[in-house]
C-alpha cells in the first residue's frame, strides 16, 4: 500500500484536477464543442467522462482494502453517475448552456467504455 502522501499526489490529485476541469468547463456560458459536426457535443461528453472514469477507477483500486478491479469499476461508475447528474444540474443554471438527459447518457457511455477497457487490461 502506498503512503498516504503518495496515494494522494499520484492517484487522487489527478481525480480532483480532472473533476475541477469538468466543473470549470461546465460553468462557462455559451461554451461550444471545438468540433462542428452533428452530435459533436455528445462525443466530447463521452471523451470527457471516459477520462474521468479511468482516473477514478485507478485511484479507487489502489485505495480500497480489497483491490478487486470489478468492485473499483462499479464504485467508479456509481460516482461518475452522481457527478454527471450534478454537472448537468449545474449547467441548467448557466446562460447559453443546456441540461440534457442525452448528455448524461453520453457521459455514462464514456465511463462505461473506460471501465470496460480498464477491466480488459488490468492485471491482478
């Protein structure tokens, strides 16, 4: 088990930084995706939350007493659901932004993809 300080800086600080970037981006009025094709915003959600899902499962797995990758993936998925819903709720108050269940679905697809990739490549 890594020391608490190493655990924080190597595993949890990236999660906090990533979540902060998501919140800052969500708070920007009238923010549009950098690509301009149909449903490009859904692809951005998928990529954004895929990254969150990866850094989160990585931190959870090393922090849990029982380092079961499936349990870490399920917890990461649940935490990501909560963040996605909270993120969309926040966006409902930002001018020029919309809150959509389809965005949550794209977020969850990204997290699910990250968990499946993690489970496929994790070593016990």
